[in-house]
C-alpha cells in the first residue's frame, strides 16, 4: 500500500517509515543544493562532511552519522511528483529500479523542519552494442550433434530465444522444431546452450522417425541469430548473426584419448604440454575436463582445423624428468553426447559398452 507524503509513520522499531505516492507534489522549504555526476553503478555524492548519498539500481542510501532524518523523497530530474517507493532510514527503495544515465533529486527532511536538496546521477547509459559468436567455430559437425553454444559480449534478455533463432537449409527453407524448448544460460547471462531436439537427433525414436533428424549428413545449413535480440540493457544486436554449418556423418563412438596426440615438452623448461584430439569438442568444456595431476599451471583450448581441439597446459615451474598423468573427466561429452563412459545411443540387444580409460600418461625424458 502506498500513501501520499505527509507525516512519517513510525515502524515497529520506532524508526521513520514512509510510503510515497506520485500524487503528491508538495515540497518543503529548499535547503542547500549540491549536484554531482556519478559515472559508476555505485556512486557517492557529498553534501558536506556529514551527509552523502549512494545510489545503486534498487536503492538510494543516505550516508550520515547524524540522527534526526525524518523522510526522503526522490524525484526524477524535471519531475513535479516524487517517485513511488518506500523509505526506511537509511534506504529509499523505489517501486521500479533507478535507470542508468538518469539524474535524480533527493529531498531530505529533518525532524527540526529543515530540508536538504541534493542531486545525483546513476552512472552513464551503457551504449555497448552486444555481439555474438558460436562455439565450436562454425564448420563441420556430426549430423547427430546435440548442443552448440552462443557466446554474447553482453548479458542478454532471456525467455525469448526461440523468437530469435532459426535454422535454415541451403535452399532457405527453415527446419521447423529444430530446438528443444529449454533455455540454459550461464550465470552471467552471456552464454546460451542451444540444444537440438534430442527426440529428432536420436535414431529410431518417434520424432526421429516421424519428422526426421534436425541435421542430415552432407547438407549445409545456416544458424540465424536475429539482429533485434536485445541485451539486458535493451540494446539490440543490430545485425543478424549468420553461422554456416555443414553436417558430417553421425558420430556414435565414445571419445578415445588413446587416439589423441600428445606433444611432450623438454625437461628443464616451462614449455607448454599440448594435446590434440581426433574429434571436435566444445573448447570451454574440454578445457575444464583435463588436468595434469599435482602440477599447478594454466591451460587454454582452441579449435584447430576441421574437427579437432588443441589443449595447452603451461606449468608454473619447469618440467622434471618423470612420468605425469593427465586426468580426464569421464563425463566429458563430444558434440553428439558420447562420453568416455558410454555412447549416447546404446544398443540394448548388444553387450554393454566398456568405459574408456580416463587417464593419459606422458613422460618427460632426461636431457
């Protein structure tokens, strides 16, 4: 419930507690005016040594060691009526968040009848236009691929991805129902997992039989990301993202680290250890899946050529002559969902698949 500004109501703990209404335009006497432009999302404006304001998206806070502050009204710059919101010292919480780049005026009422009027701006309008890339890099992928990833430069609006994605055949015909209607975002809102409908990608199930697979081996496609898709700050991509995809033969085999290439560095150096796969993985997922046991260092991963990934590990200290194990997460998936533990599609009439070894050994030779 909101009430018009008037006498401050007392909260249960005796502190001033007021609900404001935009219907009131009544202002008390004008005190001193101090205005400053703040360029961060958390900003501070000083009004003398004992009083200042801080503003964030969802609260404006009075910073003051003094008591006797009775009320706070907040006005958008140029507005006649105060904002809806709730004041309980020291915070004014607006009914709707403060807008980046918008200036506000705060009218502080003291118990002795005096007032102080202060100006503050909530940062600058962020004009960063979002961009988008696809991972793995566009190119050749298995026809039974389950997941691709979109990486955005800015957090994006969510709950709308099906309105902004299309998969087109080379003829321009859209592949209808290509995506699973599950929206998976990274915590920072910058990475979206695109899941092709598994019911169509898995051979022999109803949707696969009735509607056919999403991707057909040998065909060319384009994944289109709409330019109207907006960031969380309401700025659109502007241009369509167009990512070419070519479907290769389906992959039904478990990843096999024994078939990967290991380039071993020399003893006494801190040169990078390099592992190159024989099939394509999503680079960020692959990077997290490998580690050299007991050796601190840094790693990085990239796609190389068609259908391979290169992982590099640089130790903090020089290599010593001995054997080293590389531990691999058994749940590591290739693009078709096959793991070291089992393939994505299992023939229930055949013998159960055997897990693949999840460790690679390499040896640093003595100089």
